[in-house]
């Protein structure tokens, strides 16, 4: 009870503060669309893309001409002591200048520009990764919430059945057709189930708050799995073909490939510290009253400026060794992520394949458990079964119903993870799954 009250206070606080808004009905697609508009991490990734796009332009600027203007004004008060006396000169001098520079050869600037292009592509790719992660996270939170609701519904249904069984056991005991042990067993089962309901309600509240983190709204009702939903099928491609596709199209692999390319650019940048640079430079300067007897002077300069690093205390060589080590690190991280993605494809494939088989087995088990409940109830009324037999049959049916609901959601989630692992997860996949759901 304390947990329920605490969760209610937390949800109420967030609603009042504007962090969570009440939402009447939500299905999976609506939850995702709200998350696209409201999830802070996803919105932050959008601004990261905008920042990354500026990297290319900033690097390009180092290859383009630069033009600057400067001006200076000074007051002059000079006294000269001569044999004939002191000579004093007062006045004001003004200087104006234009400076122009155009890189002719600068390997460091060119490699930095190529790195900027890769950083721009990396930023855009990270946004796609964030989009896929948002789809998976919203789907997982949504399925967690509806699975918790299914568990609660099953337990509440079992509670009604246990109450009826307790009434039968009490009546049979009162008329002498049963024992007090059956009454106590029925009461114990009912009390234990009530405790499970308390925990289940807490799980539902927590799961809804977790979903609200993405949607910004606390849903009152969620669409749940249809009993008549069509059975999921394995992909047409073989497991080997999917693993091969993941190595080419998985977004995280592409991300780490770009990181390795950027590390390679950093190697070239570090090497460029040993290379010369050549710039075309030009300037125009005008001076007013530069000296006694001169009113104005103008100068125009154009030429080539050559610079060659000779010694920097070992910094350039150290930077080169550091860049090489970081490149080797990124290359091994790429290898690791390739292996990890292969494992994820295998796990997701098994999740779908085993999930389909598990769903079929649990559907058969549910049918058998329901028949067992009916048989035991009939046997109890005829005196051929004990009350504990009926209680056990009812509990088994409830457990099978809960396991079946969880298996369905886990299989759907494995399907989405498989699509994500091969870089093919889109909003269309969520729409297709949404057709399996019904309004609560």
C-alpha cells in the first residue's frame, strides 16, 4: 500500500510540474510519435547533428582565402635636443592596412577538411542510431507496461476464481461435505494471490512511469496483444545472410568505421606537423603623417610565405605516435563491434525462432490447463477431487496465461532487435506490430 501511495505521489508531482501529461489511450505507434517530439535524449541528438554539420565548414575555411583590415591611430609628442636648442614635434599618425592570405600548400588544412567531412557524416549517423535506439527503447518500455498489465489482469481473474473456491469450501465444510483444511488452503491461496496483486499493481505503475519518460505523458490505457493476432514468422533470409547483411548495414558498425576513418585522418594531421606550408600573401598599407616632412605613405606587398618546422621539442613525433596508437585502438574497437553485432543477430534470431515455438507450446498448455481446471472443478463437485487440486489447476492456468503474454511480447521485441541489428528497423515495423494490438 505504501508503495502504491508513493508512486501515486511521484506521478502526481510530475504531472503538476508539467513533466508528464495525462494521455487517455496510447498504442505503440502513438507512443513512438510522442517520444520523437518529447524525448530529451533524442532531441539532444538532433542538436548534435546541427553542431556536427558545422565541422566541415569550419575545416573548409582553412583552405579558403582570408582577408583582414586593421587601423591604428597614435599621437606623437617628440622633443629633439640639438646644438641650436630644442626642437619639438607634435602630431597624430594614422595607419590603415589590408592583409590577404591564400594557402597554396597546407597538407594539415586539407586533411583537417577531410576529417571535418567525416565528422559531419558521423553526426548524421549518430542521429540515425539515436532514432533506432528510441524505437527499441519505446517498444521495450511499452511491452513492459502491457506485460505488467496482463499479469495484473490474470491475477485479478485468479482472485475472483479463488474467492469462489473459498465460498464452495466454506459451504461444504458447513454442511459436512468438506474439511476445514480445504477452507484454510483456499484462504491461504487467496491471501497469497492478494499479495501478488499488490506487487503486480506496483509493477504496472513503475512500467507506466518508465514509458512516460519517453512519451512525456502518463497513459491511462494501452493497447495490448490480440488473442487472434497472426503468428510471427522468421525472416525469409537465412541466419548467415542476416549476419552478412548486419556487417554491411548495421548502424553501429558504420559509426565505428567512421570513427576509425577519423582516427586515420588524425594520423595524417599529426604527420603534417613535419611538412612545410606555402601561402600567397598580399597587403596594402597607408600611413598618414608617418614622420616629419611626410604627409602620407602607401605600400603594396605581394609574395609567397614559406614555413618549415625544424624542431618543436619532440611534440610532433609524440603526437604522431599518439595518433597511431589511437588508430590501432579504433581499429580493434571496430573488430569488437563487428563480433558483438554478429552475436546480437544470433541472439535476436534465436529469440524469434524460440519465441514462436514457445508461444505454440504455451497456447497448447493454456488449452490443457483450462481443461484441467474444468475437470477438477467438476470432480470437486462430484467429490472425486480435493479442493487443493482445484487450486493447483487454477494457479497453473494463471501462470500459463502470464507466461504466454510475456512470450508474445518478448518475441515481438526480438523481431525488432533483429531488424535493428541488420540496419533495417523503421517506423513501418512499429506500425506492423501495432496491428497486433487492441485497445485496453
